[in-house]
C-alpha cells in the first residue's frame, strides 16, 4: 500500500493505482555469504514474486542451508528456488527464458556478462535491475522492492 493510492480525478470515477507482483524474478546473488543472499531474496518474495536465485559460487553451502530452512518454514514450495554453480553458465539460460519476468543482476561483477544478460533479457522484454556496487549493510530503501512491482491502474464509476 506504500506505493499504491487513490488518484484524484475530475469526474464521477474512482481511479486507483495498485501495485502487483511482476512474477518470476531471476536473481544473481552477490558474493557475500548469508547477508548477500537474504538481501536479494527478501525484497523479491515480500512483494509477492517468486524467485530463482543463483547462489554465490564462493558460499554454496550457506545457500543450501537456507533452502533447507525455508523448506521447513512457512515459505510455500516453489517460491524460492536456489541454484548452485557457476554464474556464467546458469545466468544466460535464465535471462533468455520466456517464463522469467525480471532479472536482478546484483551479483554480476563482470560487465561483459551483465551486458550479455541484458541483451538476452531485452529479447523478451524482461525488467532488469543492474545496480552499481551496493553496500548491503546500509539502510535499505524501498527501491529494491519497487523495482519488481507492476502498477495497475483501475477506473471505477462512482455510485449515485
């Protein structure tokens, strides 16, 4: 409700803007162990999306342990899907997949790979988030969540 609202209209209508989830978001996690992984997963699922996460190559055990914790917690099956392996091999098929709706390139440090992923994502009109270097210890803003929200605007006639 933070980003949606009732819009003023000069007529006998209600105009409402409502945020909706984008859908499936492919995420490349940053190199940090647990903080980096949770920092990219939490904003995606809290806004109603599902995610396919490529875990850090350096810390795959942390990602597998988090997956086991989520499997026994109240997170529904299929909401968070964690892949372990090399980013350069796993990211291009996700970027080009037609059922993936958005792409978060937080963990991609190689500019050539990031550009290749953006080109693959542009072929099927994916929403892409390609941030610069981020301080994950800084106070988070709403932008990480709102990057993967669609805004639906509805017109509804007023009753008399």
